[in-house]
C-alpha cells in the first residue's frame, strides 16, 4: 500500500524516539501542526504499512506510540522511506492519490465522509469529485458500484465475489510495485518475503507455506504473476471468512468444474486451509477457488495432454485464432512451432477468466494499441470470432492486448528468418576444416543459416540455387560462377570484415528483389502522396542531425529534471523558458513516467522549431520517486505546424523502436549518442520504407 505524506511524517517522528520513550499523538500533532483527530485517522495506515514491511509498532492506551525496533532497524526503515517508499501524496500527484482513494474505499468498514478524504489528502471537494469520477470505471470493471450519498458518505455496493476480485487485483498491483522497488534496491523480493498489509502477517505466512507444499506435492508450476494473484486471493479470502464474510453461491457453470483437475487442487488447498485456520466447510468457497484457479496458469506446459477433451478444445481454439489473425494480416503462421504452444498456454487461463468473469489489468494496453495497431485489430477480430464459434463471453481489451504480444513475437521471429542468409560451407574434402569453420561461424553469426558442408568437387550451382543457398563460404579458392567467399577456418578479423560486407550486400539485394518481384497496383498516385513521403524523408534527415545527449549534474527531483531538460535544445533564455513551460504543462496533464524505460518522456509541440528533435538526459545518480527509479529523461519536440502530418508519427515511431529494439534502448541508457544515432537511422529507414510502400501503394512484405 502507499503512504500519505502525513503517515510518512508520523513514521519519521517515531524513528526519532527510542523504544523506552513513547511519543503521544499530542506531541505529533504539535510538531506537524495538525489536529490529534487527523493523527488518529492516519494511525491505522501507519500500523498496516509497518506490519507489512516487518516492523513492530505498539499503541499503548494512556502511554503513547512506540516503534519497538533497535537502532539498526530504525536506520534501515529510514533508508526504506528515503529511497523506496517515499510516496507522499500531493495535490498534483493524481495517480498515487487515486490509488489511496481506491484502497480506502475497498477496505472501509463503513461509509466514509467526503471530509475524511479532503482532510487526509489535503485536496478540495472538486478534486475529490473528479478523482471519484475517474475511479468509477475501475470499480465498474469488477461489477462494483460506487455510491456517493449525501448525509451517509461514500461506499461500495457489491457481492462478495466482486469484492474479492477487485481487492485481489488492487493488492497485486501494490505487491508488484513493492517487489520491483525491492529488486531495484537489491533487497529480498523472494516469495517467502511477501507481506500483504491488508491481511494479518500470520495468515499470509501460513498461506505461503501451504502454497509451497501444494506446488511440490501436486507438481504445480506457478508463474510469479500467477503466484502473486493466488497468494493475494487466498490470503484475503481467509481473512474475510474469519470476519464472517462468505461466498454463499456461485454460478451454475462452477459446478461443471467438479471433474476438472483445478477442482482437485482447490479441494486440496481448502482442506489445508480448514485444518490450519479452523475454517468451516463451505462448498461454494471451494467451487469459486476452482474457478479462480482456471484463470491462473498453474500447470507446466509438459502437463498438457491433447487427448483430453479440454486441452484438445484449447488447442483447436488456439489454431482458430492463429488462422483468423494470420488471414487478417496476410501472414502464414503455420511454420512457427512456438506460436501454438505459447499462445495455447496463455489462452487456457484466459478462457477460465472469461467464463468466471474475472477481469485482468494490462498496464501496457495503450502501448500495444498504438504501436501495434494493425496486429491488435487483427487479434481483436480473432478473439471476436472465437467468442462466436465457442459461445464465449467477449474478450475485453486487456486480454486482447496480452494475446497481441504473442503475435508480435511471432512476426519478429518470422522477420528474422526472412532476413537470414543461408550458406553452405566448402573445404577440399567436405570434412576437417569445414567443421572448425562451422563452429566459429555459429558463435560469431548465430542468425546465419548454415545448411551443411560439402566438398569443393561437389558444387552444383543449379542445385544450390534451387535450394535457396545465398552464399558459399569456403576455406579454399573456388572456380565457380556461384557467389562465394574464401575465409580461414579460424575466422580471423579480416575474414569477419569481408563476411560482414558480403552479407550486407546480399541482404540489400534480397530486399530489392522482394520489392521488385511484385507488380505495382494500377491505382494512380497523387501529388499529396509524393509530398508526404518526401516530407517524411526530409524530417528523418533533420531529426538524425538533431539528436542531442546530455549528462545532468546531481538533480534532486522531477522539477530539476524538467528545468535541466529545457536547456537541451534552447538557443536563448527565452526559448529555454518556453520549452520548460511546454514540458511542465505536459507533465501536469498526465504522468510522463514511462515504466518500460524508467525515464520521463517530456514532449510537446513548439513554435520555436521547424523539424522534429530528439534528446536524452542521463541522470547520475538516478532519482527515486514514489518507489520508482528515474534513470533519465527523453526529450522530444515536434513543430507546432505540421502540414504533412509526419512529425508526430515520426516521434511515435522512435518510442516504438525503443520498446522493440533492446540494443537501441541500451545505447540510449548509456547516453552513447553515436551508437544510438546509428541504430536509430537503421530503424527509421525501415519505417520510411514501410510508409513509402503503404502511401505509394508499393509491394511490401
């Protein structure tokens, strides 16, 4: 869970007072200049957070508050606050504020007055209303109704199943952030160290042990994400049952699971839970746990058996999706052995979630919809057809986004295969030195498709051409008209240079052949088409000339980053001020932090430039903000006037390239402007070729 600024201030005061010197709420109230009543409202959150992090907090009536920890532990706690848990809420910090609002509403035992939130968060009634309006959509996704009733307060109308689904999702998002923060800090983030602030530690510890024993005894294999969801759901369910809140009915379809292996797993887990916690026997709880398990991947791929009806059905569903998506994209995926297995493993729990009505979060959904728009729409069509064919509920956007990932990876594999150069190795006899050369080639060029070895006396150009061999790599001089290259078996530096040059030439020729092999459509071009492509080429040229990298001095916060970034492209103080205002406004509009890059993405339109520009500010040391690490800032400006509508798409393409190409992202993080520019040039020229093929209606594979 997140701490409010006041809660963090209270903990810092507790750290200062030794174990034998309790601190009263009056003392804290005087120091923070807020009422004792406000302090009392913060204490449950302080207690929950400290317990979740493993610290002992004692509240003694008529005595005071005590942080019952030695000095060494207090120092650790202070470091934790400074570097990984500094999540103080401000009026502008909308995202964190809404997470706290969501948390308070989910776990409230009674309706909460609006004043409770405005006082706790230091916000106005209007800001609270806007935040609640935005939260309504999240609650509705879990079939929860947010009620705001004057005179009564703010509360939820729900069923027990809906509440558990929503709370599980909320807890998992907090656990994921905590584990990520712990990993960045080098702290223990193992499964045995997970604490859930909303559940007593004794419950979470016992459930952790039961799950570990169950995995071993039943040969389960839970992914980290699946484990988090199962731990959160079971721990919270036990806590709710102990409080007297039970699932007293399930959908009729849940009874159909009684013959499925997930039901046996649910029975085993419920038996262990009943024995440990002395819980009553509740059949509906077992049935819904089985439903929940169908939405979590619990079996290793090796356990799939296509002779069973369910696995066979899943396999058929997977093949149906692959066929429909392939038809939509005009791509044949039948030669990809990984796609059916990987996608099928994902679709099985997806079907379980759909039938059980369990929503799922997808934080990268917008990225997939923007950067892989065509693939996403093809997957949406495939999922829609699947729902119609098999009578499934509609696939929500979040599920389609995850399915899109598998086709993006499949297309990437296909593109790499299409770019591979096939070669045959030749030596005087076809043995000996050719084996040494083959091993060295595999190490240096893993993407080179080595079809085999042969003797120099067996070369048949017609046969090699028919088999699609692009190059003969030989240890001896050859007398043949077929394309060949002589190298040493040990593959010396000079040999690598020659081979690199030859492979580059072959790839260029193959790409040219692919483009010219298909006839151009008869549709006439327009002047605007030509001007658009011409403008795009001009923008790419200017952008590559306007890439700037900088290393910032020691900065303290986000504001310092924006101030420093404003100077990267400014020629005058006035221009610097205008750049600052653009970036500041954009950052206030929505959080510019990009989690995949661990950077801020500061961008906007500016009247001071005529062509797109791109830059990066490297932070050393990095800045920690709200449990997140900021390694740098990406700065991207496009002209305010963009007649040919090329600048915005070009800026978007760079972000897409950073998401897709690890080498490009690595060069960015190292602030290696020469390497980054070189890699980006390759990527943007590919983009230019695709756009030209699309706009000018050329053939493009």
